[in-house]
């Protein structure tokens, strides 16, 4: 299966209040501190798996969340995995949908991106992109001070922007 990535969000480790590594190394985020070019997977909202690409040298926790993409090869398999998608553009539109469409699970955490299961390759010509605040990140990390969401403008596979909704305390 081949995915053209159309939207990502960057997370800058211990200096970024939106990052899983903001409070330091844990068992959950240990992969972020490993070598670049590996998947950091995590479970969110009690029901979804999300995948990130670890970016910095070993010991520095940075990652890029894979938010959305276009399935360009293997679309039949993606359709079988994402039976609720109404259009092909919706198959990997959002980080959890992307993981389902590609078959990425928590067990893939730490997997290298230059092996037989996953292979990451940069395009010959970069696409024009837009930038803005990250989607659904609460607190300071989700503000305009962190314009670390990057997407291809006008691409139908890009997920809609959703500002974080503060939790009501009773």
C-alpha cells in the first residue's frame, strides 16, 4: 500500500507543551527518544491508534504526527479496512483513519521506516504547503504560538481543523 502524506503536525519534545514528551521520558513515549526514522504509535481517546515519525537524533524526543494522506496504491485494501468511509478521499483523512487504512497498530511502535513493512520516501518535488495551529491540542501547545500543523492547501484528504475544546470541570 502507498500513501501520499498530505497533512502532518510537528512535536518538539520536552520544550513543547503539546508533546507527549513534554514532562520527560516515560514507557509510553520512549520510542520518541530513539533513533529517527521509526514509528511512535500511541492509543488515544480510549479507542484510536495514531502514528508519528521520530525525527531527531537519538536522545532528543521529536516526532511528526501523520494526520492525513491519499491512498495511491492498495485502495481496495484500505476500503475493506475503512468500510465507513463515504469517499476515497476520506479513507485516511485524520490520524486514526490513516492508521486503520494502512493497518498500523500499537504493535508497530518502534518499527523502522526503511524496512519491508514500512518505507518512507521524500517526493522529488515538495508540494506547496500551509501552516497553522495544531488540531485538537489543548492548552498553550494548541495556540498560534505553535503553528506546527502543515498541510497541502485544497487537498480533499486534509482533515478539517478543530480547535481544542476545554474540558468542563464539575
